[in-house]
C-alpha cells in the first residue's frame, strides 16, 4: 500500500472560531476555580484587546490569562477539569470556520491522514479531534498526581508542534508528498514549514510576514466569503470566487 499524504490543522482560530484556552478560563471562573477578583483583571485586558488599545493588547491579554490559569490549576481535581473541558467543547465545537471545516471533510474523502495539533490542553484537543474524525492529535500536557493537576505542564508551541508532527508522520507511515498544513499564528510557523503546501489562514501579523517572505498560500475568511490569495511576482493575487474551489482543492 502506498503511504498516505497528511494534512495537519491547528485548532484555536483555525478550526474553532474562538480560542478554546480562553473559553476554558471563562468556564473555570464560573466554577470558582479561578477567583473572580483576579479574573476581572483578565477581563479588563481582554477589553483592551477588543478595543484595540495597542498593537500588543492581544499578547498582553493572553499572557495575563495564561499566568492566571497556571496559578489556579495546581491541586484541581482532574475530573472537575475534564468536565470543564467537555463543557467548552459542547459549546464551541460547531462554532467553526467554513473553509477549514469543509477543507478537512474534503481531504478525508481524498484519503488524507488528518492530524490536529494545538497548544490548548490535550483534553480539549482530544474532544475536537474525536468530533471531527482526525486520525491523530496532540496538545499541551498537564501532569496529574493522585487525581489532581500538579501544575507542571508541557506546552505545545513552536518546535514542540513540529516535533509532534514529525512523530505522527513516522507513527502513521505518512508521506510528505502532497502534505498540507493550516495555521493562523506565529506558533504555527515551524509546523507550516514542514508541509509541502503550507496555508496561512487568517494569519496574525507575524505569520503574514513569514508567509510573504516564503511565498506561502493565504486564505482569509470574513463573514460568508473565503478569499484565496496566491503569491506571484512579489505580491498576492486574489483568486476569483468562481475559481476558488478548484484552486483550494
């Protein structure tokens, strides 16, 4: 049997329209695991980002959110944490981008191996992977001691994502010929660099700059329109909507 090509997708902001890690923080706060007083500070940082107070407002918000979750999780019962993850997935699993949802379904029909790799907790990634039929998945690991979270973790970002992908390729005997990777932020660059066909989807500024330098494909989804952009002669050319399907697929 010939080896199958693979397609790897980021999850947060690529498949799911929101960041699952952020939704998990909201859920943990409602359960009292994150103190309300401390969570208000994160909410203020989130509003600074939503009102675009500065170019670094999103980074500042995300850092404050991660620090708060890191302080709050040690000692939390794993079953409580797992149930919170399930609540998040139940709410957000169908709040997806049309392009990535349909592209994933198309690739599965074409016998691609499909992988999900995300910096979100593995408990969240697992449930998304099962729901959408991914062949394999990976996420950030949180250590469990005696049924409780210890606070120790292994975050899946940058080179850790690429190492995870390389392991999946080896485990499944996949080929890089025809391979595809889809991501949206700086943390996906190393992942995208491995695949034969990298797609920067709704890219952050940092990812866009990298994509431009490397002439990667861009796909933008806004409202009910998907824009495909192909690099040519030092600039990106918009692919007309009538040609979009044949170009993407």
